[in-house]
C-alpha cells in the first residue's frame, strides 16, 4: 500500500549540497556534449536544469594513442563520455587479457565503478588521439538520484494495480492516497476511499517496490504538487540499506487496512 512515511527534508538536503562546479565550454563544445549525452541511459530522466548542471561539471580530457584512460581494478574517479577517438576495451581473467570490444567515436564508460563503489571492471586504452568529457565521482549523484515532476490539482500520480516503476518524495504540496476496497458493494466497486495524506518531506510508492507487487493504492495531487521521483534501479541502489525498515512498515500498513476495512486483502492482492 502507498502510505506516507517521514524520510526526507528537501530544505535540509539543499543546505548540504556542494557548491556548483562549472568548467567553461564554448557554445560549440556544449552543443556537442549535449548531443553525446542525449542517448545515455543515466541522463535520460534528467530535466533541462539537471542536465545543465551535469554539463557544467564535466571537464575535457585529451588522450593520445596507447594511453590508458582507466585500468581494471582501480578505484573509479570519473565517468567518461566520448567525443571522438577509438578506444579498446580489455578484460583480464585468469592471467589472460583479452580485447572484448571497441568504442568508435561515441559511447560512455566508467559509471558502474562509481555507482556501485566497486573497482573498475575493465581497462580502456585509446588507440588514436581523442577527446573525452569526464564527470567526477562526487558529481555523479546529480545523475544517480532523482528527477523532478510537477502534478496539477486532481492529477493521478500512481494508479492502483499498475506496475511499480518509481518512488516519490513530496517536495511541495499535498498528495491524497486512495484505495478501492473489496468490502464495498457491487454498485460501488470503483469507489475509492481516502486512507492517508502525504505532505512535504514524506514519501510514498515504496511498498510496491519492496514487495514486487502491483500498486496497492492510487495517489492524487491536492493542488499543485511537486515530487522528486526515483526510478526502481536508483531506489534499490541508494535505499537498499533501508529496505528492512521499509518492510517493517508493511505490518503497520496492514493494521491500517484492518482498521479501515476489516481486512488486509487489498494489500495482499492489490491488483485484483
């Protein structure tokens, strides 16, 4: 069920953010870099302001033939987007090193070591002169975490029975949580009952991600609402340590359902 919980204070988060870093770029360089980034998965959910921050934080690195850009086993320090050049990918296994692929004037590499805090999984060697754009590890959080979305009054944010793909934190406004009860009469089968409200700093949508079940409730904007939205991959990566706490909330949610409807079946079988 999508019931709110205290988790996040956007104002406090803003106070803790590091100063914005800007590496100067010509308009031509910025256009080329934006073009190179547009199809990279980790940038796809960024709004224009967030993408602008990413582009500002990127620095240019020129490389020469046979230069090692990253080495397998090293700690990750930068994520790279290729502007030009050829780059071979080498992986060492059982005392043997093999070339397993090549980047040809486009692509990106290095994000896995930064996102998962693990050593580099491969060695990347430039085979020609080339140019890269690097994003330092401390700036990857701009990409990794959250997108932002605004909802109008009455707009449905999530629907009961839908597949869960995102987790939401209320940045401003209020969200109404509604559920269809199995205990209502046939003529009222589509009637929804309000069970909770989420305000600034509260989150919702986590339960379906924790249980891997369809959404157990719907959420609607009350007035204009702004939410921070985290996709399921970022949710699992960043909030994994909190998973046990979130699972314990299920018991509390079931108690709420019993109090409201005399049954917790809506939580157990949300899509039915």
